[in-house]
């Protein structure tokens, strides 16, 4: 609820005799939750690459005319939430370089030193370039010097020091690539056993009528041409999927690592009931990520679930800057409590995470103002103590409330009757997968990818946590 910025969503399709730009539009619509700042589509007809991108939501940016003007049989698309170089149309994706290549990137490179040194040595400007633009320029350099996209990627891959899921378009191919740790998800699907689809999440496959084939392996490059699909394992897979995909980012109807996101969240609720049984009248989920968590807690505890928080479905990212009074309204713009359901009740509120704490504080006050007798706040993930460098828009570590307050101090700040976080052990067990498959850096500061010069931005939490009943994590 105390929102982390989503990363980005990527989509790609290779299909003769298909309206690939329209299907890409539908795929991006399904992936809108992964980025709401800008969106773009690039298409190849075999001879030229044509692209359109703009600031805003998918339904705001495209119309029938733009879709019809994007003709071809290969397409990639991108929804962006800025994680590098800020929010501006210049950094909207896909990145297109000289009709040679278009690139869409999900993730983030904490260090771009190697890329910049390479490009500057070739007299290629790196000024005001995002990490995605730098990657595209490196690949384009090799292609312009006679390399195939396959060889260009093999030569450029060592320069990509960070987290990346890439969909790449050339005049005659669609390419998908993941970093060696597979920190962000990426999957392959098929339409009618013929056309190939690539997407950040499998929820996009249902929307375009595709069936899941498999995930792109960490460290793998998949090249789709009219001759078929070629797989190249560039580096050995060392899976470290960001576990926040299960906690918050992915849509509940997606599958990751063979697991249903909905089922994992349901399991988190059951695990919370096991770790922190609470006597209460009703369970209230914060829309919408916490619905399956609340369902799991309700099933395990026998406490009924009530939809006592109504979400305004038309709240989206806006470019209208709020004045102070509007800014102070905060969560009230998004959620409305139902006093007739809450009045006099002891309630368990389920949410997915607490980052800065400001939104959760407003939520707790709002629930008490609506007549709740007790507000027990349960979080389906451990405290977020460390910043992310792999594509999540987490704030500076000093602004992470759990980096400088104990659980009890956070509870006091929020004004909740009680506060409990799901243990990391409980979260891992809820996935049904081994712990070594996950990146859990936001919780424990263990970063699988070298942060290089960014490492100085990370420090240990500045307090000694007193481990008492109800505050363990």
C-alpha cells in the first residue's frame, strides 16, 4: 500500500499474417500495472522499423490511427515507470537506433560505468542516456559494424552489469534476453502453435490468446526469425528472482517459476494466521494485492473477510501536480472506508508492504475515524530495510521506515493497535520453492549482483531490534 514504484513491462511478438501492433497494444494493456508513465510500440515489416511512444497510459497514448500506422509482422512494446534518468518523453521506450534496432528493457543497471567507457571509447555520446539507451547503443554499434544481433549480444552482454529482461527488435528478428540471475520475470508463449510471444508476465498471454510455453532462462538469449526459434545460453543460469514479484508486483493471474501468484499470496495469508493469530471480528484487505492474502488468513483463522475499503478504480498516475491540501488527502483519494461495516469492530487489516509508512499511517487513521474499535495491521512481507537497485523505485534507504525504526516504533508511528510482518521464512515457505531461487535484498541486504559504485548507498539498519513476541522477522 505504501507504494513501491513498479518496474517496467515488456512485450514482443513475431507473427506473419497477424495484426502485431494491435496484439502488442492488448499485451501492454495487460501489463499496465508494471508501468504507468509512458508506453511505446516498435514494429518491423522486414525492411524498416517504425515506432510510436508517448507519455501516459496505454489507453491514452494509442488510437486506431496510430495502431494502423504501425504495420509489420514483428513488434515489441514497453510500459515504463522511471527507474533511471527520471520521467521524460526522451526516455520512453522502445529505444530505436538508426533503423537498426529497437530495445525495451525491464530492470535496472546499478552501474553503467562499463557501458559508458565502451561507448565513449568509440566516440559515441553517453550524455543524458538511461541505462536502456546505453545498452541499445552498444548493440547498435556492433550491428552497424557487420555483426548479427546474436553476435552483437554475445559481445555486449558482459557490459550489461545489472538486472535486465530485454525484448529486442531488428528488421528480421525478435530477441528476448535475461540477465544471469533472472531477477525480473520473462516468458515465452505461442498463438495457435505458430506466432511467438514474449511477455514480462503470463497474464498478457491470456489477453492475446497465447499459451505459455516456458520462461526465458536466466542468462539465455532467444532469437525468433522466420526460420524458427534459436536458444543461446550466454551465461549459466543462477536464478535469483526478485521475491517482490510474488508479494506485490505481478498480477495474481500470472505464473512465475511454475507457481500461481494468487496461490502464493493466499499461502502468505495462511502463514500469517499461523505466525500471528489475532482475535478480531473481521478481516479487511487493502485493495487489491491483499485480497488473496486476506482470503488465506480468513480460511486459516475462521474470521470472516469484509470488503470494507472501496477502491476508486479511476485513480491513475496523473501529471497534474497537487497543491498541499490535495497532497494531504493522500489515501482518501484512492480508498473509501465503509463505516457501516467497520463501526465498533476489531479489524485485521491485510496489506503487502510498508515502505515509507506515510500512506499506512493515513490508512490506520482513516479506519479509526470510520469507527473501528481496533486496527491490527498485518503485512504479507518482512520489513523493507534496504533499497533496491534492480528496477524497483524504492526511496533512499534513509526514507525506508524499517531501516531506522523497530517494529514497535513503526506501530507507534502508524497508530495501529498492533503490527505484524510475515517472517522471511514464512514468505519463502509460502512460495513452495527453495530460498536460493530468490533475491531477497530489500529485506536482508543480500544483493546477488555486484552494486559496484552504488554499494556505498547501503548501510546496516541504525538500530538494535529488540526481538519480542509479535515483532519477530
